[in-house]
């Protein structure tokens, strides 16, 4: 099914919507129940009418899950292929939960986390980056970043040489085009390293304000979503 394939290729809800549109589907998003129309069909159908595993909330939750080599698509319902989130990915998942992004929202979003809501899109993009490159620790993040920086240094030296010897060289433009995405990824690594530490501190502040009973409820809810999500 196209929905399953689109989910396996997507790291965010917007990406999933765009992927389905590329396959010829048309969406109606400005309503209580989202619906879509398949290519060649005349009528729109609601997502939830496709089955409980195809509701908006279930699909959004599945999109956030790590992609594996033999990724099983949503809707399989066989309960196999569970995968736990670890390290930075688990931190981001828990943080998004505390921000109220995921289906099972906390009763009260802690102020220490709520004040960071303005960075929601950035946090989701960082989560997607970690999942896309299978990064779970700051050490892995640093290891991913190092060769990028070495490549930037090498290309920059090459560009400087061309500016001196052949300033009209077309290769200068080619180098600039290569440097741009490399520097973007390096900036993402730097931000994740910094922001993940800030998020840990905010989570500690939020947890400190909870009562013991509330702490237990939050742990159970986060564990249920973060560590026991079945592939659908």
C-alpha cells in the first residue's frame, strides 16, 4: 500500500503528506477528520476509515520511530519488529512527549519544557536527523561530524588555491555547491550537541517539580510509547 511505503520513506508528518502527493494522492487537511483521495478515484475517504492502524495519531507516532533496514510498514499488526529508542533519540522522543506533541500528552506540560515550544519544528528536525543517520550518542554525533569538517577544510583549501590560480574556474562553483549542505549538516550536529544538553537540564527541572505519583505516571506513559511501540 502506498501509505506504508510513504511512511517508510518519511521522517516527519509534512514529509509523509508530500510523499503521498507525489504518488498522486489529494488531501483534505482543513477538517476534524483528515481524508484523502487516491489517484483515479472520485471520492475522498477518511484516514480512520482505513482501519485503526491508519488514524492520523497512529501514523504520526509511527513516522517518528527509527527506520530499520527491513522496516515493516504500518498496519502489519503482527507485533513483531519492536525496536527500542536509546540515547539521544530516546531523549528527543521523551522531550517531544513532554511538549505535548505525541498522542498521549502529559496532564500538564511542565513550564521548563513549555517555554521551549517555539523551537518545536527545530526539535522535530533534529529528531529526524538523528533517526536518519542512526545516531544515538554524542560520541556517534561527533564521529559523524568529524569527516564532514575535514571535507570542508579540504574543499576550502582547494577553493582558495583556485581563487589564486584560476579565479574563473567552474570548479569553484561546484565546490560552493558541495560546501553548502556539508556546513548545514555540521551546524545541525553542533546544535544537537548543545540543545540536547539543554533539553536534559529542562527535563530534570520539569521532573523536579512533579510529585512522586506524577513521576510514576509520566515514566509509565513514556516507557509505553518510547520502548514498546509495535510496528503496525
